């Protein structure tokens, strides 16, 4: 009963608060900057080849926090609950996300005090002069790191490894949550070891995992689409038709409405690229160089995370996963079914498990760094030992909780965290607009 109530409250907050704020902020920035961040997309895509090592590491940490279960599990949820048209709204929301993430990073660099900044808390404390709101954001962001970075990611890892074990191991997999508990214990121990190594060890691990996992995932997904290339025209047509008339495209019995199609597309796009949540601003708050130029990393990250990785996931599912039960929360792996068409059942399960470990665990490491930065703003660094111990325990808990429960908790904390961040973005938009126009004039 509690989960049902929390789910309804969460859906209301996303629909009535987050989406209007996000789209309003994006519209204001689009008009004020004359869409300059989007017009500089080629320059943004060239950043990995021209930026210095510290900037690339910050981007890897930021991408590590976004490229994770939101791209595979989240996209599967959006399509199952909102129909194929949800992918269209994921794409549309990505354009808004590029503008919002650009503004978040720019403001974080503009308002930091000293060489190391904290992101949105600096904007709220020094830009708006609301220290209490900055502390509230930091507290909610700390909770989000535990929910979104530990619970959700570890839950996805445990589910993927259990599925692979059922297909690959000769003997029976331990019944109940025994296997998942063993997986959770292993990753909790690994997280504890890395956390004891400090933030630098976490950053190095994330910087190594992100490029590897992205290239591997893209290569196999493209292979699936090449094999299913004849289905692509029909899939694109279905995406566009069901984005506006889902009942006509899928049938009234599917249970998919226009509201659910738009809602799930926007929600999972935001969960995937985290535009509006402020997490990228925390990762980039230490960067050197002109704020307006460095903020283009936000455009690059949303493009790679949503327009590339989420698109590959969604297209593979729609081309090769077979019949989908629309309007039903997908406990199984739709993307894994799509891979089976190319690799076969056992190889697909193994590859999906590898992908989920790389994707999700890089997000876990980035979330740990994020948690330590938020705690540093709140306490000046006191209590970091408690986070170092509690975070692995939360990783362990995520391995045995139900998928639906951990996603509900993560969605709820995220939407609460986004409100003060988007409020600052809207109220400080004049500085973003002037900085962008001056830098790119």
C-alpha cells in the first residue's frame, strides 16, 4: 500500500512539477541564448579530442553517473509502459536536456568559491543567496546518491547476473535471494575497497569503465540493427504514429494513453541523462577554463547518453525483442530478448550481464563521489567515514530488494532534488544567456 501511494505521489510530482519546470527552463534558455548551445553541437562532439585530461575525467565521471541502468532498464520501462512512442518523447526531451545541462554546468563554474566547487549548492547559496535551500538540495542529493547510485544500479546488476547464471551454470541457481545476496556481498566489498582509496581512485575507475562500456554496447547494438535493418523503416513509422495516437497505433486494449506515452518518455529521459537534477554540475564544478565553453560538455553528455545509447537500446527492442506486453511493468529484460536474435540465448545473457555490470557499476562509483561531495558541502567533510561504510551496505540492500520498489524510491528523491535546482536555473537564466551570447558571438 505504501509503495502504491508513493508511486502515485511520485507520478503527480513528475507530471505537475518537474516536467513544467524543465520545459519552461529549456524554453527560456533556448530563447535567451538563441539556441547557441545546440548550434554548437559539432564543437561539443569534438571536446573529447581537444579537451585536457582533467576535463575528460570530469566528463567520464559525469557520464558514468548517467550512462547506466536508465539507458537499458529505463528505456525498456518507457517502451513497455508508454509504448514505442515514448522513444520519440525521450528524443524530444533530450533537446531540452542539452540546454538545461549546459546552464547547470555554466552556473556551477560561475558561482564556485575557490578551485573546487559543489555545483547547484553554490548556485543556490551564492547566486540566489538562499543558504537553507542549498543545504536542502545537498541533503536530497545525498539521498539520491544512495537511492539512484546504489539501490537501483545494484538491483540491475544482481538481476542481470541471476538471469545469466540461470542460462549458463550447469547446476541450479540458489533459490530465492541467495544468489543475489552473494552478488551484493561481492560488490559491496569491492565498493568498500575503492571508497577507502579516496575520490581519486573512484574517478580513475569510472574514467576507465565509461569509454569501454559505451564502445562495447554500441558495437553489439549496431550489429543487431544491421541484422534487423529491414524492420527499421516500420519501427520509425510506429514510433512517430504512437507518439501522438498510441491507442490508434497499438490498439485500445494495450492500455497505453497519450499521457502515459509522454510521461514515461520524459521521465525516463530525465532519469537517463539527469538533466535538471544537477548531478553533472557537481562533476564539472572543479574544471578550469571559461565556463561558457566548458559547459558544452553538458551538450555532449546528453547527446551520447540519450540520443545515442538510449536510441540504440530502444531501436533494438522494437526491431528484435518480439511481442511486447504494453502497459505492464517489465520485470524481464527486453533488451536481452533483442540480443538473443543475434547472439543466441546464452551469449546474449552473458553480454547483457557484462553490460549491466559495466554500465551500472560505473554509475555506482560516480554516485559515491557525488555523495562525498554533497556531504562535504553539508559538514565540511565530517562524516565521510560513515558514508564510506553506509554506501556499500546500501549496495548490498539493492541486490535483494524488488526492482519496482527501488525505482519508485529513486524517482521520488530525484524529483524532489530537481525542484530547487531548476528554480535556480530559471531565476539565474540571464547570466547563462549573456555568458553564452558573449562566448559564441
